[in-house]
C-alpha cells in the first residue's frame, strides 16, 4: 500500500487534492502539508479562489494545478482526495449539467488515474445522497429518498453515481477506495457569497442586513466545524484497507435553521431582523448524521460545538469584511 497511508506522511509522499482551492480543500491541503506530504492542489476555480491557498503558494511542497476534473489527468501521486464539485445549492444549480459532469466524469477520470497508479482514492460524498430522508438520524445503511428530476438532482444524483463508480472500481478492479458522506460543514474560508446558510447568515448579520430565512425555519441541519471534518477525512484515508465506507462524517448536534439565525444574531450582537422567503423546492426537512460507524471504525467524533465554531467563523468574516475583501 502507499507509503502515505500512515499517521503522518513520509517525505515525498505525493497527495492530489481535487477542489483544493475550495473551502474544505484549502484546509485539507494545509493539514497535509503540516503532516509532511507533497501536495498537488488541483482546481478550476469555479467556486474556489487563489485567496484560500495564497499562504501555501510559497511552500516548497505545494503545487497548484489549474485543471478541470471532467478532463483526464496524468500525474504521479500516492493518494487522491477527490473534492472537486461545487457544494452550495446556489452554485451547483447555476450550471446543473456541469455539476453532474463534474461528479460523474470527474469520478471516472480520478478513478482511472487511481487505477493506473494503484493508489488510494477518497471521495467527498454527501448527506444529500439521503435526499429528504424518512429515517432520522440517517445511518449509512439508509438508501435515501432523492428526487431524480428536481433542481437538486444534478448534485444528489451526480454524487450517488460517483459513489456507485467508486464501489464498482473497488469490486471490479480491487481499487482501495474510501467514501465519506459529509454533512453540512462550515467555518473560515467559506466564500462570503457562497450562498450556504452559515456564511449567508453571518455575512448578513455583520452587515446589519436582514437574515434571509427560507420557509418557516423549522427544517433542521446538523453543522460540523471544518477542523473536525478534516480530521475525519484524514482518519478515513489512513484507515485500514478493508474499511472503505461509506461513512458519515458530521456533527450530530441538530438545529432548526431558525435557531441558527437566532444564534448568529446573538453571537454577532447584530440588530438584523429575520426576513422570511419561500422554501426552495426539495429542500430536505431534516438532517442529522448517525456517526456510530465513524466512532467505531475511525475513533472519530466532532469536538467543536456550534456556538464555538460559529464564533470562530464570525471572527473570520468580521476580518474579511473589514478588509473590504468580498
Ligand atoms: P467549494 O465549492 O468551496 O469547493 C469545491 C472546489 O471544487 C472549488 O474550489 C471549485 O472551484 C472546485 N471545482 C468545482 N468544479 C470543478 C471541476 N470541474 N474541476 C476542478 N475543480 C472544480 O465546496 P466545499 O464545501 O469545499 O466542498 C468540497 C467537497 O466536499 C465537494 O465535493 C462537496 O460536494 C463535498 N461536500 C461538502 C459539504 C460541506 O458542507 N462543505 C457537504 C457535503 C459534501
Ligand atoms: N437557508 C436559509 N437561508 C439562506 C440559505 C439557506 O434559510 O440564506 C436554508 C436552506 O433552505 C436549507 C438550510 O438553510 O434549509 C441549509 O441550506 P444550505 O444551502 O446551507 O445547504 P443544504 O443543506 O440545503 O444543502
């Protein structure tokens, strides 16, 4: 197996991170460099930005590659983290055909690369594979309830098909795969106009603008702080070859979106009001990970409570908006 599978990374272990200039990808690149890996960060800058990785550009073990995963790639690496894909509903719905291509063609290209190199490959899958779930909280054994033809389908079905491809490459080609199902993750380096709920509310509150609450705000999400999530992905990548997932990585602390809005207003000390907007089609009514598998197999559990993680995120956006950097 690859030399990069241990706790730290051996010198010269080369790790490819697709979507490396995005929110999660940039944190992952940072942690991999800290662990001693050589990192190739691949991105087409659809939602990611150079600002997220600017502090890494001078690092001797960091390399940036502008590339679109829907096209084949030939590099020599020891591990692949496949994160390339817009994650915010606003962005993945803005070019839905490209979103499906990114998930499906991107998975085929990266799996093909991994097969040629015989290296480990981890897929950033999502809680969206469960759709609008009837089972609560969601265990990995649940097959989900996804609308195949709605506005979210380009993302949900693209990610489901990517999981299928990962498991077929595993069964058919004995490829060492890892599949993480990521639940709503937030933190510094989300783009201020990313469109996801945490960044929207924090930016709106800091600007004294109304918080745009969709529906009556009774829908729930379970929010995971970025550092916890990255720790989970790294543990999964270095787990035993026999453990492939899928495994839920998320924080089981469940909140209504209205509770989130109220907490953001409290923590920012903002005078913003809540403004109600129509609920988008197919918006899941509840979401909470069952993380027993991650606890058992990876000895992983989240550490950062929402209040603490939100405070760190607010601090980040406060500084960013103060610089007029939007
Ligand atoms: P993000 O939008 O910040 O990052 C995605 C990155 O992928 C961006 O840098 C973007 O430019 C890049 N990208 C998009 N299409 C590409 C393409 N065709 N070729 C190359 N690069 C491309 O989102 P994120 O929150 O960092 O999400 C990273 C991954 O984790 C995604 O695959 C997402 O589906 C998954 N995920 C994230 C969450 C979350 O809450 N953050 C939840 C579930 C799953
Ligand atoms: N949401 C909201 N206001 C916003 C953005 C999102 O009320 O400005 C709601 C959205 O309808 C959903 C939840 O917050 O119920 C989470 O949305 P997000 O886009 O962050 O991610 P999702 O989990 O839906 O993919």
